[in-house]
C-alpha cells in the first residue's frame, strides 16, 4: 500500500516538475517579447497559456491527493480557491492568499480570452497583466517548490 502511495507521489512530483519546465519555457518567450509592438492576439495567447499551465498543476494535485477536481459551473474558480486552503491530513495550502488573488486576475483574463476575438482585446489590460507576470510567475514557482518539498516528506 505504501509503495503504491509512494508511486503516486513520485509521479505527481514528476508531472508538476514537467509542467513547471513548460512554464519556464513560456517565461523565456515572454522575456523575448516587446509587449508594445507584439499583437494583442499573441499576448493574449501567452497569458492564456500561462494560466492554463498553472491550472494543469492544480488539477494534478486535486486528482492525486484529493480524489478529483471540483465539479460545478465555476469549477475553475473553485479549484483556484481550493489551492489556497489547507486540507488537514491531506496537504497544506498550495498558495497563500496574495498569490491566489494574483492568479485570479490571470484566470479572469483566460475566461475573457476564450470569449472574444483577438482584435477585441484591450492592450492596456494586457500591459497590466504582463507587468504583473514576472512577480506572479516567481511567486508561483516559489510556492510550487515549497509544495514539492512537502510532497517529498510523504515518501
């Protein structure tokens, strides 16, 4: 039984690390952009990809440690909120409240991005999110490294 649980934890760590590597590649792409000359559609796609990558990690955590991600019309928001609470005997909070709020802005944008044409995106709003991206990315990576350290204690 313990070997089976260890296998699940090792797999979860590996999958989180793979997703973090993908987010690192995305960050490098962002660093090469001039947000003032890049088309809004491209900027929107990158922001969409960032939050989608974050959410993949949350889904993996929910599936492996909690049984399944939430199910409701607002499951994306519920999943994000769930990551900011401790589940006693299961896991600590993955995110602190400040990081949850930052990520919520990216989640809101992702929903907007999926519902509009690229030419309808507000470049000013994109500028705000791109200015928040480095700190949000850094805070997220720190939180994930801390969470991986927690997972290793379960082995």
